[in-house]
């Protein structure tokens, strides 16, 4: 049975709201963790920070991210190095924190 377009639009609007709530919850969680780790106290260019987060994402997804690290207490400590600045959608977006 086909749904009328108005009902589909309502469902899409509800899903978009759920997505917004989920993204906010995830951002707050990551923000709290970043602050606990001391990221709020260092000065770093947003593009560099985004590139570092992208490397971290690759690492935890099993990609080729930053692998030069030492194991300490069960957590890998990655050596500090300047990450390449990436361009594209979302790279260094001002206003997102």
C-alpha cells in the first residue's frame, strides 16, 4: 500500500528531527571527551584538528591512520605530528565546535 506524499513528508520531518537530536548528543559526548583530554586548552587550527580527527577515525575503523604510537595502560598514545590539511566538504567549517 502506497503512502500519500504528505504522510511521507511528515515521516521525513520526524526522522530529520531525530537525526538532529542524535547528532547533538554525539557532539556533546565527543566534546566532553575532548575537554577531558585537554583539547580545550590547546591552540590549534580547526583544519588541523579536523585532519587529526579524520586520522583517528581511520585508525579506529581499521584504516591506515596514525599508527606510530606506544601502548600505555591499554591506550595507544600517538606521537604528535603535523597532519596534512584536507580540503572538501566539512574541512575547517567555522561555526561547528
